[in-house]
C-alpha cells in the first residue's frame, strides 16, 4: 500500500503498516516511509 510522504514529496510504500480508526470511525493506515523513515498516514483503505 502506498501513501504520500511529505518529506520525499512522492508516493512511497508504507513500511510497518498498522490499522487505526479515526475518532469519526473511518479506517486509516499508519506507518513509516520505506525510503526516509518519516511517519506516513493514509485515510480510507486499511
């Protein structure tokens, strides 16, 4: 699964993806950028 990395300014693979649920009940995926190690977050698909 890919997410946008703000540090790389590109879509990158999510390393160590973790399913989370937002306060409003929507699913999301949280992890780290495979290239630079910055935290990335994707709302929706999990």
